C-alpha cells in the first residue's frame, strides 16, 4: 500500500500527516477506534520517558479504517499519564 509513497521515507514527519498521505493513496480514513489502557511503565519505558517507575502511563492503541472497514493505520502510543488530557466528542443520537 505504501510502496513508493512518502510513507516509506525515514524521518519523524510526513508532510500533511499519515492520514493525508493515506488519503492521497486512496485510503481515506472515515473511522478510528482507540483503546486506552492505564498501566505501570516497563523499566525501558520509564527510562525512555524519564519518569519514576511508580508513575503510570497511557498505552493508546489506535486503528484507522476506510469506509469499507479496511484497517489502514495502526499506531501505539505510550505516554506518561500525568501529562495527557483526553477529550472526545461524539454524537449521542
């Protein structure tokens, strides 16, 4: 899916972001599911995030899907829980 595209280029930034790059390849995302789990960090995570092992982290597992339901983006983010605020807006009817 990503062969020959900007998604193959090494580096921290993709012009316009991953969602834009995928949409340009014909894989526009219309739905995302995120599972957020609060847990203690591993030793490696505590070291990398420069936090105490007694703190907690948020493990955010994100799946972006196209209109046909195809998963085209899967990311996992681990961040210190005390640094992050999560706000969601969604229809109720």
